[in-house]
C-alpha cells in the first residue's frame, strides 16, 4: 500500500489542523533540510494544512462509485472484495484558484525572495543548543519579520524598506537586502507592483547557540500594472534567526521553492 500524506505525518485522516501542525513540527525538528524526508513532510503539511487542498486530496482517497458497485457484486457472488489502496497523487497538487499567472510575472513579483536566495547560503548549525523557549520565541519573531521583508508597495518603497530593516542584522541588510531593494526601486514605478506576504504556517527546523532556523510557508498575493486582481505566489522560506542582545534578527534567508500557486 502506497502511504498517503496522513501516513507520512503519522496522523489519522480525521486529525484536526492542530494535530496535523503538531505532527509536522515534531517531524521536521532537528531534521537536516537535505534529508529526503524533509521535502516529503513539508509537502504533506502544505496539503493537509490547507482546507481546500485537503478536501480535494481526501476526495482522491475515496473509492469511486464503480469500485463500490464491483465490490458489492463480488460480495454477492461470494467473492472477496479487494482492498482499496489510498495513494498519494503523482500529478500537480489541487489548485487554489482558477487564475493564470504568466511566467514573466514571477520575475517581477518574486524578485526579492528569489534574488535573496541566490545571494545567501543556508547555514546548518548544531542541533538542540538553545532551549525550547528561545526556539519558539525565534519562530514567532520570524513569522512577524518575514511579512515586511518579503512585502513592498511601489507607492511607499522607503516605508517598506524601513519596516523590513528593523528585523535584520546590519550584515544581512548591507550585504543582501539593500542592494536588491535598490534594484526593485528602479522598476516598481513602471510595474506598479504591490506584494503582501502572508505566513501560512511555520516550524523550527534546527537550533543552535543563539541561532535558530525557521521554515515558513509564505503566500505572496501580488498586483501590478497588468493584474489588478491579486495573483498568489507560494514560497517555502528558511530564515536563520540570530540573537542580538534581547532581539532575534534575520541573518540569512533562502527560499527552498518558489512559484505561482498551482492552477493560477
């Protein structure tokens, strides 16, 4: 029997969202992002933590009417009904919306996240040196920080940069954020791009001494001169949070996957 996404996370098909989230966070804790299980666990969470996609996925696990009819006939004839195997679909994940996003829009709308990923390297640190309280505090700050860091509005770029800068180390700001944001400023007046990041879920990946890596599922509803209705891009982002005095700040950022939502 091929395992379902429920099997991957070790939860029952009727598990609540909180139970799914808890199982996902526990499973990825201290798991190397290069481990093949890391990707499978995140894929399972992306489906099961989204009500629409979970409902569509659950429908694929239910036997169809023809299978039921065949089973009833076999039983009536004294035969033994074959078990129904729950399978993980190999095709594209269920769509969130019917809108279509052309490929060029990703370059404009996702340039900040993708370019930051190109210039930074994910730093893996030794596990379990920080306490659970510190790790949870770092995760909460990462959730708040990633919104301004991956958002901007062509009408108020200085304000967008100022809001993001409060959540960064000076090294990250100078080395990565400022040069890339300058590129954005040269183009947004023409494209009229507005990006509003939204965190779907998050979990601690790895902890170290005054360092915590946090994985975030981030949606980026985006509008521009051609598309006045928001087009949603989806990112999996890993941020390295470091302790600076009493504050947790972003020191590195990398996207592990970026693109328009399936079906958009």
